């Protein structure tokens, strides 16, 4: 059980670090902007996926920690 909790805490820390380092204060990355180069579309897509992955790590880690705590107390 301790290992699962440590993995979830690591997920939360990694997601928060990515979010704070790249997106705090900037907001969600822009997509669908007309670009001259096709590789810039790929960069936009990667930035958007990284944004949602960082938020997913945070929310999934917190939700699963809450579930584990509830199951431990019941």
C-alpha cells in the first residue's frame, strides 16, 4: 500500500512540476492557429497533449489518493 501511495505522490509532483514550469501564468496552449510550417502544428499538438497530461496526472493522483484514504478508514 505504501508503494502505491508513493507512486501517486510522484505522479502529483511530476504533473505539478510540468504545469508550473511550462504553463503557469500562460494558460492553455493555443491550437488551430494558421501556421506557415507543418512542423509548428506538431509542436502545438505536443504542447496541448503535455498540458492535458500534466493536469491529468495531478487530478488522477489526487482522486486515487482520496479513494485510498477513504478505503483505509472504512
